[in-house]
């Protein structure tokens, strides 16, 4: 059977949308990026949107968890004050994803973290982030455009998934600073302003992989999403 892959989104006021009836502007809506669902489908899984108010018990009906990208994580989550260049944050989402991730790790549910999800894995386990990388290459108008290469550690899950090296896109302005407990760096940027920056991690003893880039936007069947689906099928 095809595994059910839960995908996180975020809750926002309907007023944040451009086209919405005035009577609905105060209503909360759950927002999801469709590329994650399409990536899961291409990899052979069935995507399931996780409501922003769903408790961790929803994971008992799922086979895998994908922590998606989105707003910056509130620096209060890792004991820091906001940087002037911090982007939008969502404390409701921070709390919800931490609750889901905590439950997923306890029951050994396979986890893939993408961009913000990659950062959340580190923060949840006690790590910190660079709130702003001033030398970071700004993304182009094409989210699928590749900017730099990632080299993977020999023997890592990431290397088994991707090979020794890949080119990736770049849509982030933050990155991992101090590692959380059990976080294992397995991929680093090569060349450019992000040279040496960790962009792929695993969690020691868990079925968990995190990537800083956005594989769902690169088209085709992504190896990391295939890995998640395969692990969820085991």
C-alpha cells in the first residue's frame, strides 16, 4: 500500500490573502504549498495535509512526516532576541511543529525536514540558528534555479540518497549555528558565500533527514522524498 505522508502547513488570518470577502477577513485559514504534495505523489506516497490545530495523535494514522518550509522560527525558541533582519514568524506553527516532531521521534516515525523543517529539527533538539546570513546569495526569480553544490559525508543516509555531491536551489536566509543534541551534520555547501555551511543533517538513532534547500521545487522525483516514502513503507 502507498504510505500516508503528513505535511505541515501554517495557520494565518484570511485577511493575509489578496482576494477574500470582507466578512471572512477575521477567519483563520490553513495554508499549504502544493509542491510538497506533488513531490510526495511523484515519489509514490499519498500526501495528507496536517491541520494546524491537529494534535500529535494524528501521527498514529500516518506513515511519515514532512516538515515543510515557511516563515522564520521565532528566535525565542532558541533563547535569542530577534535580529533586525528576521523575517515573519509564527509562534503557533513553532509550537505545533515541535509537538509533532517530538511525538514522531518518540514513535520512530520517518521524518523529512525541508528548509524551515530542517531548522526546526535542530532547534527542537536544543540547537540555535544564524538568524540572518548577510552574505547569502539572494534567490533568483526561478525557485528551481541551482546556486551551489552540497557535498555529503561518506556513509551517511544523505550520501546513500543523493550520492557524493549535488547542486541545489537556495531560498533561505538563515542556517544552523550550534547543533542540537543528536543532530549529525552530513552535508555542507561548497563554494560561494555559504561555503562550509551545514545544509543537511540527520538525527542520531532516528529515521530523520533534514535538508536546507527545497527539493520539492527542483522537479522530477527527488531522492530525499523517495527515501521518506520508502522508509514510511517499511
